[in-house]
């Protein structure tokens, strides 16, 4: 879609489950739902939350596990305890994050939070029950998108945000607020206000997190080789810049993350 190496990919929180257990179910090109996914946690686990620009709704096939809403993560370090079992996740776009917190829940701060999904979607328990009764992935693939499409059906669009995110992606996350202002015709102050109110962070932080998520995906998928693409290919200045940013937004270095993914201890 864009002549860019940046894509709207997000791996939260299942990137810290065993990699082979993560399975993307459906990628959605819609404005509000990025994709639905399934994964299995083989044993009770503490899942680390890393920096992420998007929200997610997390379901379990276990009746006692209540659906959770994970908001965009700006500060890494939070942990989420998940019991052993099978899970489904719906990844929501930045537009949906704004809709959820300002139109449905009227919550002024919507970053770095883990909430019962029922606080926002009052009827989500009925969806949870339907997921448990569904006959395999085929039914789930129809249930999840349909539910959220209906909830967001009358949500007004934010065309300025759409344009600004596109500009950030086209620049491979290198555009400054001044450059965004010049290309969009909006003032830097207004751009900052738009992002903090409708996306949950500043445009600079959004760019950093989006670039980090692509680096994370490259590392875990092995794109470009065993350890992923080079820092330059991921739009970092050099190796030092890459390692510093990765550690700040993930909490561990890339090599340490690979050890964690393999089930080894990191000192």
C-alpha cells in the first residue's frame, strides 16, 4: 500500500508466549480492527507488556477468564499473568483506541492500562460464551470481526489522524513534527494535540513505538536472517541507537528477548 518498510504490525502480549504457538488467524485491512489471532500458553505465565501503539481485546477459551482490554503501552515493564490455555486476541487500530476510550467509556487517559473488557463493551460476555461454543477457527473468524464491526459502525472517522499516520509510515518513522506540519498544513501544536487526544501519545512517541514494533517483528520472525534486519534497514541510526531504543521500549536487549522466547533465564 505504501512505498515504505514500515507496516502496522503489533505483537502484544503474545510475543512472549512460545513463538511456535502464535498463529495469526486473519489480517483485517479495515480501519478499526488490524487483525485477529490465536495462541496457546503451555503453562501459567507472566507476560511482559512491551511498548505498543495499539489496543487489544484478549479472550480465553476458559469460562473463568474474563475478557481483558489492553490499552496502548507507552511505558514498558508491566506484567500480565495469564493462565495456561488457548487464547484469541483482537488487535485494534489507533482509531479504535480513540473510539473505545472517548466514545464508549469516556475515559480521559487511555494508555498503559489493563481493564476488564466488560467496562467498555457491556455485552462482551455473550461474545465470550459464543467463542467457547464455536466450532473451530472458522466460526471465530466470523464472530470476532462481526462483533467489533457492529460496535464501531457509527464511529466518526478522524481524517487528519489518517493522513498523519500515513505520512509517518511513508517517512519510515523519521518525519519530525515540523515536517508533518509542513506536509499536512496543520500546526505542530494542533498535531501534538490530535495525537495525544486520539492516539494516546505524541507523534514522536508513536513513531518510536511503530518503528520498535517492526524491529520486534523482524527479530521474532527472522526476517532478513537469524537476527532480523540490520539497524539501518529498520531505520535506526546505528547499532547503538537500535539497542538503546529496543531496551527502553522492550525492557530487555534483543539477544535477551530471544533467550526468553527460548525459555532460558536472562540474568
